[in-house]
C-alpha cells in the first residue's frame, strides 16, 4: 500500500489545526438559492466532501454586496443577516465529519454578469475595457472604496458568527480586490493606483479592518494571483512581493492562484484545461514560499496524492488544494490516505459542466464523470435485498458505469463486448494529444475488474445468446457508429473513418490528408495527424467555423491556436461533393468549385446510434434498458449519467 506521510500529517493555519494537508479550495457551484442563500443541496454537496476526509473546505466566493452584481447564477451571498442560520447549518454539518471550514468573501467587481443583473455598470479600479467584459466598468471613488471596506468587515463578522473556522479574502481572478492589485486592470493615478504600495492599499485596508473586527487569533487567508501570464500584469517577481506584504499585515496563509480571470490567454491558467501540465503552479508556490514564512496552499491540477506528497516533501508548499478533483471524487482524501490511488475518480479537465455551463448557461454544478455532483443525497448505493443476474451489452463508458453501479449494489453482472478491449468510443478519444480523458477509461476499467464483473470480450451479442442466459435485467449500451456521408467516391480505399485512424486500424501512408468534418473529432484527429505523425492536413467544414462543439472558453481557443501552430489548413463554408483519386472536389458558399489535393481522406462528420440489437431483442420479447449513444449520440457525461441510473435502477 502506498503511504503519503506528509500529505496526511496535521498542520496549522494560524491557530486552526487541520487533520491533514488536503484543502478543497473555493469553487462556485450555483447551488445556492436565487436569493443567494444556502440550500439543502449545497449543504449536502459540501458535507459529502467533508465526509470524504478533506482537512479544510473553503466555501465558494460569497458576495458581500448583491446590488453590485453576480458573476454566476444562484451565487452564494453573505450580505444579508437572514442567510446566517443556513450558513450555520452548513458549518455544523461539515464539522460533523471532522473537517474545518472557511468561507471566501468577495466583491464581484468587473466580473459581474450583465445577463444576471441587466443594466448594471460594474465597479472597477479603472474605466477600461477588458477582454470578455460586456461593458466598460466604472471607476469607483475613494469614498466608495471605504464603503466596500465596511461591507467586507460585515461579511467577515457574519462568517465568524455562523461558526466558520476562518475567512478567506478573495484577491484573485479579476474580482474587485484582485483588479486593484493588478497593474493590468488598475490604471489609476490617485493613492490607489500606480506603485505596488498604492495598488495594495485597498486590499490592505480590508485586511486591517477585518482583523480589527474578528480578533487577533481568528485565521485570515488570502487568495491572490502570484503570476498573471499577461503583458502588463503581475509577474512572479511581483507576486513574491505581494506575498510578503500580506504576511506583514497579519494574514495567516496564502492561497495561491494564477491568471487574471478576465483575459482569455491569462484566464486559462486559473482553471487549467487538459493541455496544461499537472501541478503547473507548484514551481510558483515554491518561489513565493522562498520569501515568506506563512503557510502556502497551492492548487492547479494536483490530481494524484503522489504529486501532492512530492511537493510537500520538497518543501514547495504546506497544503495542497484539490478543487475539481474533489468535484469528481468527494473521497479523494480518504482514498489517498488508504493507499487506494487507483480508486480515485480523476477530473478530465473538460471545464464544461463545472465551469462553462454553470457560469455562462445558468446551470447548477455538474460533472462529466461523476453523475452525483449537485445531486448528493438523492441516491444511496446500499446493497440490494435480492441479487439479480444482469447482462450489460457493450463495454463503453455507459455500459461500464452501469456494470459498476449494479455490482456495487450486489448484483451479478456480466459485460458482453464485441471488441477485444473495453472502452468503446473512449479508446479513440484518448489518442489525440493534450487530453486527459484517459482518466475516465482507467477508472471505469479498474472498477469493473475490482468489483468482480464478468467481462466477455470479442463476443457479438445476439438475441438467441442473451435469451439463453436467462438474465433478470438487460442493459443495452451498444454505442454509436461513425456516420458516412453519401459522397461519390466515398467507397475508395483512400477513405477512412476517424476512429479507425485513431485506433491504428487503418494506417495512413500518404503525407497529404484531407479531413471531412471540422467538429471536435475532426479537429482532434487533424491535430493528432499533424503533431504526432507529421502529416500535412486540411480540414473541410460545411459550417462557417470549426470546433463549435468544443468547450468555448478554455479548451477551444487553445485548440484553434495549436491547429494554427501545426500549419493545418482550414476550409470553412465548404461542402465536399466528390472524392477522387488524389483530390476532394468541394464547393464553397459562393458556389465556386475547387479541388483539394490529398493522398488520403478521413471522415469525421458525426455519429449515429447503433441500436439494431434493441429492435431484435424487442422482437424476441426481451425487455431491455437502452442507455448512452445507442439511444442518441451525445457525449461522455450523458453516457455515464445514464449508465449510473440504469445500474442503480436494477
């Protein structure tokens, strides 16, 4: 069994003793009420993580003034005394499971969303346009700054009264205090702008006033950007000085982050997608730690206890923040403590359901690989009173999740899979570079094997075979198949399906490759062929843009940048009409014909349900539960969600 001695060693932040070095950093959930109050589902969400063994939970970004705008729907607030009782209930339940709990308090500043607060002009240090801001914010006066100081004090007082063990003051990611610290967003010429001393004046006024209110011994944390990765922003050298200033002014711990939260190229570092390396902020934490004596908390894709332990042992940090990792697996800390690293359900860094859809589409916190996120308490995986014989046809993600859940509940489960490996479409999806979807495949494969699920590979299921097995419950997870467009010449030997290329079934001997279809699969296949195999690639897409089905804020911009760096040609508003011997004939939006020269052609125009077996079974009088892509081609989240529900329903 792996032992992570330093990670599970108790540690102090001020006078607050934590049972281990694992911290769940603040991350918005949109699980509050529309009025910004704590809800039962929010309490259940955090309680589940406390139960999972984390040392400290820092509750999400609670607004100190809702009249100045929300930065996400159903955002937690701390500006109304009526919210106090529910805050207390949340603290009480978290404490029941042995974790300490802090709350992050914040002013939305220029990150206030106009879609949520129509007509609002956000507050900022300077009236300048930032990337992704919907309007030019207004420059607040020194009198208004003092009002904000008072609001921070009131928020901290409410937090302490509600029983929180500590308060974290939000000075990161482009929120109000952060925007004053950053020279990128602060262009003021008064006492609050210019030098670092002046830019720190507002945050320090807040810290001193809060300290005066909560007392000398009450732990205060600060989250700030130690590097913004943008010209004119905070550099690590200034980030080190900022840490020293916070230390000199009574802060008990520094919760480090990066990126300014507004400019895309910088913001991508705040919530790192798959293409950024694991533990990418750890070297910066080490730099800050070298000049301060305060405890350091560092986050940023620390997926494995091994990474956390190494950073702690090398003295680069004092605590590790596991953010999205605690979304995907509430028991991250407990599994690490028990040496069950292979049982941790790791984040795939898709940033879609926990970030983009939550923040911009007004949906509550969800997860690509954990179907229970935001639904804690709705399902109890307790053993059934009577074990049943369950057959799952299809060993893709939907089928494996269904088998996993049914086996946990005590059923006798068999997976029948026509291929020689489990995984379904995931096997092709993990091949392109700069992705972390392999974590989903590894987890599901490990779990069905550990749970004793019978796995029969290389076997094509038929109605007769299934009927003979006399199953109590049949789950159909036969997935989907690539669509093949009806293009003259599509039957030529030079034409290949994207999945066959990615899985190595079809080797491309030519150097010039035309890819028909510019969605996620087409773009990732193009990147794979250009970057890994050195091919000269052109993407042919009927729509006016490519990669429209890719998460738009963090993942898509970087994918498009890499496509450009790999010199991949893009033809949009272009329809292929014929595949010849060495050419793809196309017509553009103006009706102009052109020939794209190529040695081979890859088809990536989508998927269609593989549901023929369902009809055959139905005709034989067998009732089945179809799930995943065989119902309708969608994505990994719905495959796993439907797999979970099917396995739970047995």
